[in-house]
């Protein structure tokens, strides 16, 4: 019997607020954000066979996606096999549906999707259980996955949590936040690209001009972290890990029932938290002056004078993708219409209506049924 490869949904993320600190002596920037996963996704297909040495092959349907060691999925698989002290011949195919370098975390999500696919493949090959030594490796692996993800990229760990996730330090220190119910979202992909390194350089110049120091930044970020905690008053904390399959839960080693996750916010969601009244993306201060069309797209998404006004609209990370969150699908479709009517003038590549994806649904829907 021919075994089918493992097919994994690789979801996008947006940032509900992104606050940056001044550049640190190590060259990085402290930040604070709330990541939120979305239903829209790439597809990552992984197959593995036993081998006396590790061989990795990666392909993609988009020529802009690197297929060598520069690719985050390639890095993740290579590092994971090394950490596990295993050899395998692994093939990865990435079907891109999300913008490449658009601020939606597509590459980082691909890395985690590839890891989840690899784990399923190794289980099917019997390489992760069966003797005491293998069992010990599995137990150790559950404690290593988050550190491994942080080594691959700063926003990779969030995809090992899913749902609503607070990110601190460089974004790689993650804590689960209580989910709110699925909310309609419009994602706009402009044709214009934003260079993240250049955006950071522009931010550094702004910090110098305003006299913002790393010390002052730390105090600001600490205060904002408290504000996030107040907006989501349920217990939050470091994610706990449950098993080799990659399912993460909050608090105890179990997944919360969806009804419990949404209980305190049911029926009011983002409006009740009050978070949309004060969160913002610091990158907009340096990106919008360089790319005025992105500011115009945000204005059309927000539409404060329309009955279909967004609950919140912003750049996603450093961009160039933007998004808006809406009370109803009708409001979201109205926003899509506003953008599509002027898309040639604003050089918009695509406009997608989707929804936010809570933690339990994120893990429930990750593996494509029938694909493994």
C-alpha cells in the first residue's frame, strides 16, 4: 500500500498592534505585539522516507520562494532532524496562496507547517517511538520545539501556539491570550513591496530624532504589556505542550474546549475588550511616508464615516499587506468593494475576505484530512 504524504495548512497571521523599541546594543529591537492567526493559508506537503543520511528537497509553485537553505521550512526541517539525531529523505512542496514577504508571517508559518508534517511522517515511519531511547528523545523534543522555532525566526514560535498570542522581546517570546470569537477580516496585498530592514533603519532614525532610548522604550513596552493584559483579563501565560504532534494548550497539558475559550468574550469580541480603541502599528510612522498608497488603503479599509466602518485597520507588521476587522461579513464585503473599485490606481494585487482563527480551530484544521 502506497502511503500518502502529509498535507498541512500553513495559516497567516496579522498583528493587533505592534510597538517597537529603540535599537539595542545587540542590533535587535524589543517589541510588543498581539499576533492573531487567520483562516487563509498556504499548503505545505511533506513526505519522508528512511535514509542513512539526510537529504532535503524543497519545491514551490511560486518562483519567488527560495528552495534552498534560505527557506525557513528547509531550515526548520534540517535543524529538527539534527536535534532529533535522525536521518531521513524529506521532500517539501509549498503551494503559495499568501503574499511573499507581505507581513502575514507566511514564511514563518511554512516552517511550522513543515515541522508538523515532518513529525507526522516520522511517526508513520516508526522513527519516534518503540524503544526507550526514542521515547526519551520524544519527551525532550517537546521542550526543544519552541527554542528551535525561535532560532529559525522571531515570529515562528507564534505558529506553535495559534489563536491570539502576545509576542515580546524580538517577538519570539510568546504567551497565549484568551481567544475572541472568529471575526471577519479583509486582507489587502498591494503590488508595492516594503523592505523590513529598510523600515527598521527608518525607525532607528526616527528614534534618534525623537530621543527615544532603549531604556525609555523598555518602560513604554512594559506599560503597554499591562494594557494588553487588562484588555484580555482571563488567565494568560506561557504555552504548555501536549505530545509530539504539536498541539499546544493553555495552562494544564490539555486543549481548552472552544466554548470555554470564548466564554468571557462571547457576543462582543473585540468591541468588548476595548483593544481596538488604542492599539496601533509603529511601522506605519515610517512606512506610510515612503508609500502613501498604503496609507490610502488603510483609510479605505477603516472607513470611519461609513456604516460599515472597521473595528480596526492597520498595516500587518512592516507590511506591505494591510487588513481590516469587521463586525459582519457584509461589512467586510463592503470594504472589499471599496478597495476593488480603486485597485488599479492603488496598484492592489489582491483583496481577500477571511476570518480570524482561534487556537483550537487552528490545531483542529491544520492537517488536511485524507492527505496523510
